[in-house]
C-alpha cells in the first residue's frame, strides 16, 4: 500500500474518494489496458481520507461492477486498514477478451486518465483479442480474381514451391470457405483496385508547396513495393565513392531504410480508411504518411527502442515475413534508425499526425556548396567532410589533414564550433574531439530555407 500511494496515479493506479460511476469506467479502462489498482478512500494527491464500509458494501460494489460490464468483470476487492482508516483496494486484471464495455461504451487507460475508445479502436482491439485482423475476413469473389503467377513468385521467395498453390493459400489462411480473404486480394489480386480502390501509394516531388511530379502506384502489394521504390529513387541523387578499392553507391538516404519505411506503410496501413499512402519528396527531406494511427497498445516512444511486433494486418504481415521482406520481432524501426546513423544523417522522426502516421527522413546538407555559403575555408570544408565520414576529428588529425600548425587548427576548429557546425566533446587535453552538430546544422538550414522562401515571395 505504501508503494502504491508513493507512486501516485498512473496508467495502472487510480485514486477515488468514493465508489461511483467513474470508478467502474476506470476498472473497464484498466481491463482493456494492462490492469491495475483502484483505491477507494484516497484523494487524487494521495492523501488517505478513508471510506466507511458496511457489512454488505464490498459485495454490493462487486455486484454493481459485474452487472454493468460486458463481458462481466469479477473484481478482486479487499478492505485494508491503513492507520486509523479503511481503504478499499480493487485489483483489476487485464481481461482476456477485449474490449470490455460499461453501459455500451469502451474505455482505455492513457497515462492517469480514461479515454473513450473510438469505433476503430474497438474493432482492432476485438480482432487482436480474438487472434484475427481486418485482412482475415473473406471477399465475396471467386478465386479466379487471384493472379497465379504472383502466387508462384511468392512461393519461390518463401521456399514453399514444393506445395501446390491451393495448399499454400489454405495453410496461410488466405482462402476460407472457397473465397479469398482481403489479404489474398491485396497480396495476389489481378485487379486489386477494383475491390480496394484506396489501396494506392501516391508519390510526389515537391518544391516548397509546388508539385513538380506525381504518380499513383497501383497493383498488388508486392508489386507496389518495387514500383514505389523505383518512383522515389527517380527523384533522389546518387553518387559513387571509392572505399578501400571498392566502389560504393551512395544515395541521399540509405535505401534499406527507405525500403523498410515503404514496406511498413504498405503492411500496417489501415485499409478501412479512404486515403492513400502519400510519399512526398522535397529538396532536403522526404516523408512517408500512411492512413491509420499506431495500434492501441503501441506508442511513438516504443518505436525508438526494442518493442514487440503489433501488426494491424496479421495475414499480410505473415506473408511478407515468409517472403523475407520483414522481420517478425518489431525491429524494423531500429534498423531504419541505425542505417541513418551509419550514413551520418539525422535520426528519422516518427510522428502520429491526425488519423495517420508520419515517417520523416532528412537529407545530408553538408555539401560543398552549402558549406561555402556559410563562409567556410577550403581547410574547414575538408575537415568537415572528414568528420562526416569518420564520425569525429581531433586537433592532431586536423593538423595532419591540412598540413597546418596546432594553433591554426585550434582557431579553425573553434570557428567551426562557433558557427554551429561542429560540437566539441571533452574539455581539455588529448581527450578532446569534435563531431558534427547535427541538430544545430539542420536548424540553421531550415531557417535559411524559410528566409529564402520569404525573399522569393517578396
């Protein structure tokens, strides 16, 4: 009890001065989340007021909770003596079949408050709870709408070509009752957009708000991945560099991250929504927006760390996994982040935007032209490019790189720090080194773009 009172209200703990309607809402919200404890007789700030308990109070509360929840919650309630006062603790377990409703409404726990669930969230929670998903349901069409060549191509990728096509579809639950599921149509349909007209990816090239080019990518989901990649690459810069006698192809963004972002959008988008996936390519950044918020049990913060996989469309995700397009362990976002670090680019941004989800990629702005516009000398440009490639630079490396004295190297490096291009790590001695000041560089760059845009408008 001391531990619970000390922690205060949070996702799994709620304080109530008295039992009432809001108490049952909280119990339902916790049952739909991770469970928790509701303490009756405690103020929001944790001060214990106590509560009066009669002979049948706990039994009556238990009956009221059970009779007003569907599926019924059988709570664990106990009275606890705390000093000279009584506290009633209601323990709530996460319910196995969700969502749970109170008077026809479902609630979910968000931090220390309850939020009424939307119809979409209710549907997704029920599907997840029962082991199904939107793409599991059948389409009232014959199997003739499926492309046998597309199925054969998948079978080879997944090393399932020893099985017949019908057996593959059946084993993967892509066909039921002699009908194709929604997943089967999206994955292998001959004319997917005849049935799911919103299953489109729109790729656009923008200059500020001006649209320079736009194309809609249709077809089945596997073909969309490849065709979208080609459409995006058409608007990216590419160069070749020699590293240890090996010729490497370098794009504006790591292609492995770009491909991962496209695949994730196609697999995890909410196909109930009418909007198409939108990929916008700008001079200095690229965005991928897909309809549908994150699954109810996943947060944006989870994407930056190890997290379990929560596929919205389970059958589609399983087929892409078997074909080798994705991992099963929710590691895709971490691969995207690590590939940008290896490229020396700013960390990608994941953002929930309205009823959709946005992934932002920012380009490397440290090119020769831009650095000269900042007033950098040839020596400093060489040093910045070296730092970008190696990850850091020391005073001694600067001296050797530019054949200058230590005082000259110090002056140049201090100037780069003052201009916000490099960041000094360490305070004195041999342990001091310098890295690219990524955040400051991009703030300066974006400010310049805005100023340039204002001048053009004038």
